[in-house]
C-alpha cells in the first residue's frame, strides 16, 4: 500500500500539472480550451497528412543517425515540414525518451543501434596507437569523433530538447566505448602540449579549435582530473629538474616566473578561451591557477623535505633552500612530514654506533640554525631533538666539553659571533604583552614556551634541568685541572677564564664549586712552593679539598721503595706547615718522570704511577712474576698490571720469558721489540691521567646510598608506585635525583633480582 507521504507527493504533482494545463482559469475552462486547441491542431495536421506514414519518415531523416562512411550521404527532408511536427510534440511537452512514434521508433535506441559504426573507428585508431604509440592516432581519432558528432547532431531548428537528448545519449555511448588505452593516450596528448624545459625538444601545440572540440565532445568535463594530473606531472618534472640540489638561492620566484611564461598560456587555451579582456582571463584562471601554484609549492616542499638532511649538512651554503622550505610550509601543511623525514634520516645516517657523539652534536647545531630559519618558534626543533638526548647518554659531556673550550675537539659548536647570554628559563606567559603570539597548533603539551636565543641555550633546553650540565661541568673541569702536569699557571688561568664566561650562562651560584676547585689549584701551587723552600723535593703534588671535588676513582695501590720515602718526607713537611690537616695520597693518579740507568743505555720517560711502581720493584730483583708484582703494590686489576708491564716490554726494558714471568733487560737485545724512547710520551688519554668518576657513575653510587631507604619502604609498606617512592625519597638528606633517574635505578635493581614490578607497582623480591 502507498504511504501517506507518497500519496501527498502524487497529489501535489497532479495539482501542479492540472494548474499548468488549466492555465489558472476557473473550474476546468482552461482544460476544455486546451482540449479544443489540441483537437483543432490534430485535425489540421491530419488534413495536411503530416501524420501519414511517408511524411513522418521524411521528418525522421533529420534525427536518424547516418553512416558517414557512405558516399554520398543520404538526402535529408524539408526542415520546415519536420519542424512543424516537432512543435506539436514540444507543445504537448512529451519527453524525448517517450518518442515512440511510428513502428515503436525511439530516437535514443536508434543512436545506440547505430553506434557500432563509431565504435569501429574507435577500435581501429586505438589499435594503431597501441602498436606505434604515435599520438597522431589519438588526434585523428578525436577529429573523427567530431565528424560523427556533427553528422548525427539534430539541426538547431528542431529545438534544444532533442539536441540535449542527443548529446546525453551520444556521450554516454562514447564514454563506454573509450577504454583505458584512450585515457592514457589522451593524457599523453595533453602532456605533449606543455612547453618543454629543454629548448631543443619541440612541443606539440594545440590551437583553440582543438580545445573547442574537446569541450564539444565533453572531454574537458569527463577527463578534467586527467588533464590536471598531466599538468601536475609536468610541474613535478620541471621542479625536480630545475631545483634538485640547487640550494644556494631561493627557487620559488624562478618557478613562478616559469609558470607565468610557460604554463599560464597553456591554461588560457584550456580555461580562458572565452575571455575578451585581461581581467576576465584572470578571473577565469583564479581557481585553477591557485591550484597549480599550490602544486608548485607542494612539489618543492616534498623535494626539500627529502633533501633536508643534506641541506643541513651544507649549511650555510644552502640558505636559499631553507627560505624556499619556509615559504612552502606556510602554504602546504607538511610540518609533520618534515619532522618524520628528518628524524628518519638522523636515525639512518647519524644516530648509529659508528658516529661520534661530537659529530652528532655538530650536525644538531647545524639543525638548530637551519630550523630557526624554517620555524622560528622552535616546535620542529623540539620534536627533532628528542632522539639525540635519548640515544646518546654522553651528549651532555660533549656539550660541556665545548663550553670549556676543549682544544682537541676540533671546530667549536658555538658560533663566536653569537653573544654570550644567560640561559633562559621557562617563564609564565604574559598575555598582556602586545607582541604575544600563541604557540603553533602542532606544538603539543610538552613544548616549552621559552625560546632560547643562542645555540648553547638551545642545546641545554632539550634537557629538563640545567643541573645536569653543571655537574658534568664540574667533572670535566676536575679532569682538566688534574691533567695539568707542569708548574705553569697558563692552563689554570685559561680554565678560570672559561668559568668566568660560563658564569654568564649558568649564574655564579651554580659555579661556586668550580671556583673552589680553581682556588685549590692556586693554593696547591703556593703550598708546594712553601714546602720546597723548607726542604727541596722532586715530588710536586696537587693538593685539593676532598669535599668540593667530584668523586675520584679509588685505588689501593702502594708506591714501593723510594717513592714511598719521598711521599712520607713531603707529608711531614706539609704537616709542619698545616698542623690541622694531613695529606691522603692518591698514588694511582698523576705522572712520574723517570730516568732509568741500565748497563748499556739510559732511558728518560714519563709514565703512570703503576708503571713506575713495577719498574721500581725490578730494581730489587731482575725476574718477577705478575702475581708477585701485584702483591707488592696492593690490589691492582690483573689486566691493568699486564698493560703496565707490556708498556715496558715495548720499550725494551722488560722481556716476558714465560707467560706471566718478566725479566729486566740490563743489556738490550738486538732482536727485541725495543722502540725509540722518544716515542714514549705522556699517557694518550686524559682519563688515564685524571680518572675522575663520570657523572653517571656518581649518580649510580649516590643511588646505592638511598637503596636502604627504598628497601625499608618496600619492606614496611609493601608494593609502591614509582611516584610514591620518589615523593618519600625527597625527605632523605641530599636526595636530588629526578624520577627518570630513579626509574633507571629501579630497572637496574630489577635486572639484579632485588625488586620486581607488576602493573606499575614495585615490590621486593623474596629471598
């Protein structure tokens, strides 16, 4: 049954039809008048035999499809006669699909039945194109289709109704007959009309009449995306050819000039044929022109995104490419793609085990400078920096090494032209500031609002606290100060100047410990001068304050023989000068200058204390085993002992007769592996001279102290989450670790089997 809505719709349609036929006359008077007129017309036409069999067949000749392959074409009937019949049909408002006049003839069916003639030509031309790939076959096919179209188009005198019906049916049949081969050929034909970037390669030109044919056949609407894609591919090819690897100067202006000279004339042929003035042409091209200009920006942005790593490496010579990238990103939303591409390139080409951390930082500093140009707020830089601090634990040390002016590290990370400014801290945003700007939409909740003004501030800002830098700075300064072996004050003064500069960045309060270390170096020289004035000694120790220096690596080595005597004599004189203090020797640190007098030669070398202790023992006995030597000097790692003995073997002083047994060579052996003593210089690594415990080792030692607190918590309170442990540890004296550091310590304890974790709750492992 029909629904109420359907009944209402039918009722409404019926009323509209009745009003139209009745001409809004009262009652049915209009309907009666229409019936009389129709009867009169039919009567008149019947009188003139217009509806006779012969007359109607002549009229159909104007709309019946003909075979243009026949010669000559069939003769058409009189247009005046046919138009009168169609006026009657149009007056009755009959639809074209309802023309079932005489022998059930239907105009659309006749076109479908005769369209095999057109299809034969289509198949023939496309077969030739598939064999030869010659675009001229596509061009001739389109002209042939226009001939069929013109031959079958009803005359204009018959009215727009039948012509529109013909266009619909013809194009429907045509599009169903044109397969993928034609689409590809048509796209190649369009692509061939673009001017080539190479002036030696001629390009095919289509005049305005050809585009009119495309429009007549409906190709411009049907294949609009195909035509546009051909234009996009032409733009992409030109951008890649003209801009790939060209980073010195910006290319966007050059590309826009190329667009206006080469592409816009082509656009006018397609979209601006009907324009009579420049303003009309500009209005017609405004939409499509902006799309093509957008594609230029997108293509260039994609190219620069793929090249971003090499662009950063080549900076500052690649400043032009960065300007292009900045301009393109303002139009194309590809900031996320840029971050993804740069992080992927960093992982593949930079953040791998073979790359030194300093080289990574050098590249990162270049990244800072480049992304400043592309994205001044720093959002992109903040997202790119994260893998560096996570994957390289020694990043802080490399930054600090550069801050203190490490002479052996190569080029400085810091541009000397940049002013030294204090490290900026994240401040509460002042929304009353007239220059305030909101953060970019892709900033994310973790983005810091402070925007450092120099490279070092930016490097420090990727970490949560600058205290890490200060502690690492103390460790590095201690190593550099303890590595000074001569009595010159030049190196100490250089370190003092570095600390004064760093005070500007970190503040004086943060570097008070460094000030104490520098003061110790000055006081040590003064004390040594006083001791030497009382009793001359060849021992020149560096005297430091244990409470203010970073933790030094411990050792139980005992210097034998004359070394012990010299230490005791110096300690006695020091106690006389400083009765309230005493010296605690660290004999494993420092350097010993030795003159070895053998039977046939004399050697003068600078060696570490352990090597000096071993050779001193050989002065008492010519043959010794490694176990004897270790027992004589105290607790020493066996590998370190072998290293020290092999150093003397290299110099031709000792010889290993049996595994673990060494003999002093008073007379050099000709076949021995002796080398020139001048090649033996001070130890090669700074850490051998001054083995100061690293920041990571110090943190691990500190956490061992707090393990008792953690163990007590978990024993008394049971399972606890990490943040609860962190909160309770803050009441412990001197605890200053972050929750990330605590998490690392707890994970290490879990690997050792001390604790376990489940659902974020930590508990002691039963023993």
